[in-house]
C-alpha cells in the first residue's frame, strides 16, 4: 500500500504533531500505570478470594447447624414415637 | 521490514511476553510515535493523543500473553489500536451528548487554535474529520503500510470490500483536502 503522494508531507506533520504530545518518559509512565493497575487488579482478586472464603465458611456453618438441629429434632421425635408406641403396646396387652 | 527485522521484532515480543521490563520499554519506544500518529489521525484531537496511546499500550501488554504468533505482532497491534480508537470515539460521542454546548464549543476552539500547525496539516486534519471514522481507520492503516489483506482481517471484512471502501475514502479525502489546501 503506497502513501498517497499529495498527503505525504501533511502526514509527516500529523505524525510529528502527534508524537510531540507524548512526554519524553512516556514508556516509563505506561509501565508504571500498568504495574499499578496490575496491583489493583490483584487487590480486587485478593479481596474477592477473602469474601468467597468467608461466604463459604458461613454456608458450611449454616449447613452444619441445620443438620445438627434436624438430627436432634428427629431424635426427639423418634424417642416420642417409641414412647407412644410402647404405651400403645401396653394398652393393647390389657385384656 | 525485512526478515531480520521481523525476526528481531518477534524475539522482542517474546521477551516482552515473558515480562522483561527492558523489552517492554523497547516495544513502547518502537511504536509510540506510530500509535500516537494513528490515534491522532482517527480522533483528530491532539489533547487525547497521550491518553489514548497509553490506553493502547496498556491493552497491548494485558493481551500480549494471548498472542500466539509474535510474527504477526504488528497487524495484531494495529487491530487493537483500531478498536481502542473506535471505542474512544464512541465514548466521546456519548460524552458530547451530555456536555453543554458552550463547553463543547470551547473544546473545539482549543483544538483549532493549536500552535505551529502548517496549512497542509490543518487541511489534512479537517479533511480526515469529514470522513466516517471507519474510513479514517482505513486511510490511517494504509498510511501505516498495512496490506489490504491485513486491513480486511483488522476490520473483519473482505479484501474486495476494503479495496472499494479505501478507494472511495481516498477520493473523498483528496477532494476535501484539495478544496481546503
């Protein structure tokens, strides 16, 4: 693809004008910004990880408490049922 | 770019992919002027050149690890630059929609009164601004020496469509430029 001859000088001026907008330490600035943003992304990732761990721990705790309470409730209901069943058997045995 | 240059560039890209600071710095140094010129040709505003060029390089480093073929680095970089410029123009369009007319007018004055611009540069900048952004992209890519096949890949279209659009855009640019200059 050839440069259109009529514009070549103007294009050079355009590039020079654009290049003049960049500071002399442009590369350093870009790399600094990149590192800073990478770190902030890591911070967000770390926070997300901590939040996810906390949420998981809470969920496990809730499940354990629920399982424990359900088991305890079942035990009580079973004991009651056994008692009722024993009483029913004893009534049935009365002539 | 000859084969030796192209191999050296691919090696440099690989080093930058490994996170080597000096390679990354050299990569920026090699392309910063071209990226700035590309961004300026598309946006037409010198005050956004530095920010936009920085955005292009930051996006480049974030995505560099996913570039499988370092030999195709340049075409890949220009695709990324093109997308960044189009995104920028889109954002600007929305920003202007919510900006009061007086502020927008002040911004325009600030750009046209920029110092030491030649008549040719003014005419070219004005002519570019009369084109559609996608046509400006094609003209800028052609000026950067991209082939029509690469342009087709960059803009997700066919080579024949690129030929037609580029021809039309050049004619339009030439007419406006010659009228202004």
